C-alpha cells in the first residue's frame, strides 16, 4: 500500500453538527450547534460521485452530529440529488428513531447502524444534554427498527476491556438482533482527552474472549474479528500482500459547510497552528475529484504519508493495519509522522494478538 487513491469507496457526509446526546467520550467539537448542510453541498457531492457509483458499488455514510437531528424533510432534500445506484448508510444514536423514521429508512433504502455500548449498565457514558441516561430511548429506537423488520448494524465502544466483558457484550448483541457488529476500544481524539491506555494483556484477552464468544454462535458479522481472520488466512496461504488495497482510501468527509477533510472524519472541525483546519478544499468551489487529485499537496497529509512509510519500515503489524488512522496519530502525538499509538495497541496489535491467542488455545491436539 502506497499513496492515496484518487477515487474513494465511500464519502462521509455531515447533515448537521448538532447532537441531541452528550456522550462523555464524544470527539465532536460542535455538537451543541445546529449547523445544517445546505442542499447545494449535497448536489455538488452527488455530481462528483455519479461516475464512481456508475463504475461499481459506492456508499454515502451520513454521520453527525446526530444525522437524524437534521429532520426528515431536510434529510430528504439532501438525499434527492443522489442517483438510485448510490447506497446510503446512516450512523445514529437511535434515540430519535420512531415509526416515521422507520418508514423513511425503508422508502429511501437507507441502511442503519446504531451506536449502543451493550446492556444498560454498559451505557453510562451515553447521556442526554441534561446528563441523564439515554439507554431507554436508544433501546426504544432499536425496538422500532426491529418492529419494522429493518436490518441494522451496531457500533459498540468499549471503555475498559475486562474479563467477562466480551462474552457479555456478544450475548447482548445476539439478543439485540443486529446483523453486523463493530467494536471500538475508546479512542483519545477530538475533544475526548480521556486516557485510553490499557495493559497489553487486558486488551489481548478481551479480543481473544470475543473471538471465542463469536465462534460459539457466529450469527453476527463481527467486523474486527472477521477482518483479522481474513488476514491470518491470507498469511497462511501466502496472499497477505493482496489483503490491503494498493492505495489508502481517501475517505472524504464533507462537513456541513462543504469543506472536505480527508482520511479521518475525526479531524473535521479542528484546527492547529501548524496544519490549519485540516481541510483540502470545499465542494462548493472545487469539484471533489479535483480535491482528491491534489490530496498529497495538503501538508499534513504529506507528513501522514511519511508516518505510514515509517510504519511500513518498522512495524511487524503493518500488513494487517496499513498504518491506521491519521486522527489517532495527531490527537495522541500532536503530529502525523509518529508510528505506534495507544489506538494501535488497543485495536490493531491487541486485536491480532487476541485472535492468534484464541487460535493457539484452540489448535487441534496432534495425535
Ligand atoms: S499498528 Fe500502529 S505502528 Fe503498526 S502499522 Fe499500524 S499504525 Fe503503524
């Protein structure tokens, strides 16, 4: 993997900066302000993605703030410029989902992913603007999806990996009925400055336990574990070099005002005396394809690519990880050309080691 692709596989869109929750680990800087994306921004993105979606599968991921806080009418206006070949996904805290939103998702063929951290006692970080627990509303929203027979994914943040947690979480998500599950160990990024350092043994044991729970009942696509197993399988059959794409996906995040941040949505809305506001252009003035073609001209991106080169040269996990995320480097190191972060330790190195530990503990005994 070298350099950045000029055609992305998906675009992240921010229909509003507003969120109706105030989760204690949230990284978003403007979540109390309702800055809505004008339709002109969606029109500019829709025209840019038309050739890409005609050539193959292409997704738009509506992310926030809380995207449903934009309201159905405005959301529908933002969807209208896109052709039917574009797949739409929404990442939501689920608290606003009701019958009308379920109809909306079905009508517009939107794939829903909900953020929930497990059973009620594991959701103490997910609170409303008054600091009150949000779990009941989250669960009501998910139950509305289930009532409508709408498939959904789930995204779970783990604050502190501890023995027994992975088994408890997996059982919860099996009961919840999601068909895809992503598990993120909490990250220090954006306005969330909480320490995310855990012992390597704790983190590795968490992932190993999660693999075990999944293997006993693999009804859910478990994103991180399935990806790791694909990599391990490729190493064993000598095709590991084909696992990562040839070039990094630029992952353009289009903010409410049309400004574009590449590689890490978490950098949107921040600025730094050295790097400026991290944007590479604005779709209202420059076509997205042109912004992507000039990506490596953005100084912080050049520095990040040096960091990826350093990872390639130094890190035995590079073939699996590909150099991880720009935002983790920036928020942990204050720059982009460092290598290992706590995010790597928790969610790349610990993950792969956990999968391997599980395999070692369950290898068939020789006869
Ligand atoms: S695990 Fe960390 S240090 Fe290793 S390649 Fe990934 S980002 Fe780089």
